[in-house]
């Protein structure tokens, strides 16, 4: 029998939340495990919770009415819901012969578009085959899980923009949007679900199948002008698709090349776009960001922080990103502040430039490899970083955004752009010289768009250094007579328990 509360899901879409999916290997009821995991998502405001077997759905405003519910099924899925657009609604949703949770967005998205409608239509028929086809054919940032009577099907977008983890023990196989959901039920090893793959899980085994994935290949010879001419419309379309249907949006803004390109192209959309810049005091990049914002004729919100703010923010950021990595923390803190400010001015969607530095060789280490060991070594490092963007960047940033109820959209993480960048010769990104500007082809695009010489030729400075956060963390650690790694590890051990 199919049961559902007054929260209707038919014809709606859910953009952001937390997925949990469990299969009990001994064919016992998995409801309690799912309910226990639904208590863990690091989200400030959950607007509804839902659980489902393959035939039964129940959705409530809070967890209490669900606590006594038992679905009597070995396969149970759940969802903690955050609303971003007016079309978004709680889940799970009903498919023919099964139920599903879909955490994500398909592009282009329009004011009246319904991502779950796209998803449900694509999943008609053989669910396993249609899940692979969805990943291969549909552009978007998403993770999903489908509960059938005898198997669980799951998938993640080709670049892994939306987090998804999996783990198992002797009795359970679990999928979740956060590692904590696995840790809290005794599964300590949480693995990142491979992007662009589907998984078919039953009580005996799990089988991953690649549906669409980036791959390293031999660079294709081309000229700088030709590459820039081909890259420009890809970036323009990616920004347009991620703003389509929105009335307003934020842009995480440093005033550097990546965020300036996104801001410039965003200004051409129908959405009211506002720039958000965060930094510690006395950083030169802040005045540069204001100057570029004036040049782009876009409103900018500037927020200045202190070393005390860094110390206070660090434990919460580590709790959200679920690891004691000092580099990820130094990047995560500015992202936390940016999304916090976006939430305060009620901008639910934020565009950001993550991925560009890997795609177009923005880091100095790529130049060092080129100078010391040649183009091949640099190309190898770039490719490795692109293929691990989901673990090193996107999972961290997406979880921070979710905490504040912000949907992160990344134009440079469009599959077409990433695939194009992987095939470019390294010589179009950097030169074998210590004073090369880096990201050369992207600078050519910025020039062709008409951005000023000051923007086009502005040297790259990573966010943790540009904001002063990395320096502040080192000072804080030194005052405690600790290494940065020790200071970060201690902060992680004292993260808030929620």
C-alpha cells in the first residue's frame, strides 16, 4: 500500500538536502538505521524529512512523527529537505514500481522547470539502465538513490559536484550525503562515491558501472586563438544555464580572473546579481575587488574579519567538511563566511569559480613541474587534480554551502568545459617560466570578452592567501606552540556535537 502525508511530491523538484539510503544484508527492517542517520545532516534549517521503502512514502515537517514508523523493508531511503526555489518540494518521490531521492539540479533550469519531473521521466522503464542513461545524457549537479523491492540503485553526476559517500559492515550497506551519517551508525570507512558512475546494490554485493566520466587523453594540437574562440561560448552557456530562471543570485567574488569572468557574464542575465567579498583586514585584494566591481557595475558586499573570527570559525568548518585538513580548512573558512553573508541577504543561489585553477593550470606547482620536468609532468599533475576535484574541492564547498542553505552552482564544473580543458596542450595554459601568468587561454577569453587589462593580467593568488586566512591560521598555531597540522587536528577533535 502506498502512503504519504500532505506534503505532495508529484510534479515538484528538490534541489538540496541530504540523502540516506540503506540496504540491510540480513533482510531485516532498515527503517531505524535511516531515521538515526537523518538526525546527523549538518544543515541549519531542515524544512521536512521523508522516508520510503519501494512502495511506501512518509514525509513530515520534523523527525518526531517518523520515530515510531516502521516500513518493514530491508531497503529504505530518506531525505532531509532544504528549499531553494519555489518549485522545490520534500521527498522521497514515487516512481513506477519504486521510490527515489534526488538531490540536485539539472541544467538549464527555468522558473517553471521541475528537476524531479525530468528525473522521473528519464527513469521510466528499466531503472538500472535508465539511471545510467540519465548520468550520460542529462547535464547537472546531483546524486540520487532509487529503492526497489530487491535492490538499491544510486548515481552521482560526472564531476561529483554533489557529495555522496558509501560504506558497509557485516549487516549494512549505506549511502549518504555526509560521512557523519555513516560514522554515527558504526561505519568508520566512508568512501567517496565515484563521479559519473551508477551503483547496483543488493544483499550480496555492490556493482559500480561507469556511465560518463572525464578521462585523461593526449592533448589535441590547436592555437591559442582557436582554443579561446571555442572555450568562450562554453563558459557563456555554462553561466547562462546556471542563472536561467533565477530572479537573483550571489557571486563569490575575489576580483580575480575567474570570479570576474563569472560576474561579467552574470550581469548579462535576467537575474539581479550581487557580489560578495570576504577577507581579513588590510588585504590589498579587497580594494582591487571593489575597483573591479565598480568596473562591472555590480553591487558588492564587503565583509572584513579578524584572526579571532578565524579561530572561532575553524572548528565549525572542520565539523562541516568532516576532516582535519589544514589546507581545506584555510579555503573552507572564506567559503563559510561568503555563504553566511549570502544567507543573511537571502540569496539562496551562489555562483563560484571552483574548478578553474585545476582546469586551466592556475597553481604554481604546475609551472614548477613544467620548468623542472617538462610539459608531460605538468599535464599529468593537472589531469590528476581534475579527476579528483570532487574529493579535494567540491565535497568541501558543497557541504559548507548546504550548512547555510545556499545552493552552489559552478560554471567551470560544466562537463563540456572540463572535457575541453583536459584536451588542451599545457602550453596554452602556462609557459615554462617562473614569471608566467598561468591560465593563459582563460585570460585570452577574458580579453576577448572585453574585460580590462588589469583583470586579464592580474596574477593568480589562491583564496587562502588572498584573504589572509592561511597566515592567520599559522599565527594562531604558533601562539599555541603547535604546528598547523597539530592545531587543526586539535580543533577537529573539539568540533561541535550537534
